[in-house]
């Protein structure tokens, strides 16, 4: 057995290799359900999160705003505060939009003008395209209506 140390150029032994992390955008619906035990999606979302620790979850500021507003109205202010503390502890990676993100969100909203304007959904579509993320976690079965410039829909990991 060699006493030589591993270097960055040498491949790690198979038993040290970590599986690739899947990245996904997180929509507001699962987040609302997670922090509202009375929601019918609460248990399925909790179970999904527990069984998919390898998924790196991302979200946007419009999603955070929507979740906080709805939690404070539907549940209690403390639920919104608990949610923000959960995000602050690193449960979600909060997207930092680029200077041109608003222009892109507006373009996405115009492309899908036949739908009611949903800033949170448009921000997810924009961030996913910019960050090259191909997956979403959403309780909305029709989230695939949003397409990137190549015509590709986000794959919803809850309904695979």
C-alpha cells in the first residue's frame, strides 16, 4: 500500500467518490405545504425531501416573498419566520439575480402572456435557464408550460 497522499490530479478511490448532486428549482407550493401541517401536500413533501437528500434546491426572491405572504395569512407569522430561518440555515440556495434578470423575466412573461402573470413562476423559469438547471419541484402538474429558449420544459421531480 502506497503512503503517497492523494492529489487533485489523481482520481479518488471509488469508495470516496460522491454521487453527483442533482439541482432543482423549488416552487412556492411545496414550501407552503412543508410549513403548514394542515396542507394535504405536507406529508408527501416532507417524505420527498427526506428521501432525496442528494437534490440541491434553489429558489428565487419572488418565491420567498410569495411563501412568506401566504404563510403569514394562512397559518401564522411564526410559520413565515420559521420558513425564513430554515432558508437562512441553508436548506435552499437563494438565487442572486443578474442585472438583466428582470428583462428576462419580462420576456418570459410576455412569451406566456396567455397565462395569468405569475412572477414567482417566471422567476423560476428565468433562474433555471440562467443557472442551467433542468428540474423543478412543484405541486403544479402544469409547470412544464414554461419553456426555455430551446423549447425544453423543466422536469418536475415530484411527478417522475
